[in-house]
C-alpha cells in the first residue's frame, strides 16, 4: 500500500463551500460524525466556520448565524422529512420558584428575532437547580402563535385604547402591577429603538434601581455589556433589571412550554396621560433609508420589467433595494445596493426578486426576519436561504401580486 496521501479536490471544495448542498454531509464524513465548526483544510491550516451557531468572535461577542445559509440544508431536509426530526420536549411548570419577566417589543404583534433572543436569555436564568418560569409581558394585539415554542411559560397581555401607540405612563403603570403581583426576580427588556430601550430605562428609574444596559452575555452571576460607544466590554454583577442586545443568547429550540394566559392585575391606578399620541405619519417608502426600512422589495439581474417592479414597490408600500449586478448595470442607484459591499439591512420582510444570492448579498440580509425569494432557478443560493420561495417568472408573480392587492383595496373602499 502506498503511503502517498491522495487528495480529493472536489471534497475539499465542498468542505470550503458552506452553501453547497452536500456541505454538511462532507464535513460529517471528514469528522466521522456531525459537522464541526472547524476542520483541516487541504494545506493543513485549520478552517473555522464563523457562521456556526454560538461562535465566539475575536472580541468575545457571541455570534449567531441569522443568514440561514449554515443550516439551510438541514432545514430543507427537515421540511422534506418532518417525521425524522426529534420531537421537542414539553415543559410544564405549575408552581415556579420565581419569575423572570420579559417585556417584548413584538412589532406588529409578533415576536421579533431580538425578542426570541431575549426569551432564550430568560430561559438561561429560569432553568437551573431551582426551576423558575418565564413571564412574557406584551402590549397591544398579539398575533404570534409560537409563544410556547419560544420558551414562554406565562403570558400577560395589556390591550385596549389606553396602551395603543406611544403611552409610556400607562405601560409603566401596568409593569408596576406586574411587579406587585408576581415580584419577578429579574426583568429583561430588549435594548432596542422600538421602545424596549426607553421603557426599560423608565421602569428602572421608577423602581429606583440602576439597570444593566447593552448586555450581550450573562454567566456565573455576571453580565457583560458594551461600553464606550461599543468599543469595550464592561463586566459587572447581574442586576435585577437588564436591557439586552440582539444575539444575547440562542433562541429556544428544543423545548415547548405552556404559554398559559394570565389575567392582568386588576384595578390598576389611572396613569396621568401627559403625552398625546397623534398617530403614525405617512412616509414615502422611497425616502426611507435601506438600513431603517422594515419592508424591502429588492431587484436583481433577473428583472426584465423595471416599470412593473417600481409599480409593485409603490403598491406594496415597500422600500426599493437592489443587488450589486442591478446597480452596476445602471438600473438602480448606488445607495439602493444591498449587501456587504452596499448596505446591511434589518428588514422584517425582505422580498428578493430575480436575485441569485451571492455571498456578499446574503451577508447583507442575514439580520432580516423573513426572506421571500422569487426566482426561476430552484437551486440558487437565495432560494436556499429564503423562508418562502416562489419558483416562477418574476414579472408574472409581481403583476399577480399587484392585481391581488389592488382588488382587496377596492373591496375595502366599496365596503366603506
């Protein structure tokens, strides 16, 4: 037997290409088990996958892959064979030793990715030698049906005209009722511009406590947060009120909890309403910066009817984006380019039309909550990344979408 080491260039290439359909299987073959976060490259250098879940970055920050590319194949296999996926363990906590209260942003009545990270952090604090329960506090109409899968044991919802819009005094009064009724061991707020950052700081001031802000990790009774405009880490003792950043913990993925509805505290004192909310102001989606847009309709090289694309964006009320190819070809301005070489976006809905999904583009949309792809190529990387894919001609799909939306609006006008 010759001692010459035979290399397989194709296998090495698949191991380096994390978007290849056989990437996970090849890594498992190389390691004799599940795909690892690191492997030996063809030249002997250890290769590390920075997109692996739970990877610790060079500055100590825990990174979580939101692009979906690392787990796209596994997710696809799971959808094809649901029975093969292990069942989640059900957890029922009847008499908890203590309560961890989580005040979620829930934009649009649904948990955001930041909210799910916060619930994962709450489970770390609640699960231990002494079992606690996670209490979710939300305001407004709740439309999310996946609270149990997100790790919620109890749910308190405050709805009605008093809590609609911008009403910090009313919400602080409600949180005070939760404080008296349940006496939570810890309060967790999302340190986000959607309202959690302000509400958490207001609540801490009313309680006369100093909160821990910009927190991205909690371990061994210590919390680590960002300081000096995000340039350094500050470690201190865990406070009772915590404002946490996105990716502070991994979302719950292996258990299902009860998510039992709990009645709000009765006879809440009437809050003095010193702020009048005049309602939302209509904004032209074309004037919204990509980094701030919540709904983006993005065009790629597959677009042929640009007039139809612009019309669809106007009808849907979406902010227009584009791939680098569409920008280089002169169809879209440079400030509308999405990706690592353009603008990193955090939209709640990202609709990619005719975009194949270059790695730079996938990096730029990795923090989007929901990605929808319209493409004629079922094997392109954008389709693998997307939460929902439509394999069809983009012009026909956009025209049908415009017709559907305009039909619904006509019916609403006639009904009124």
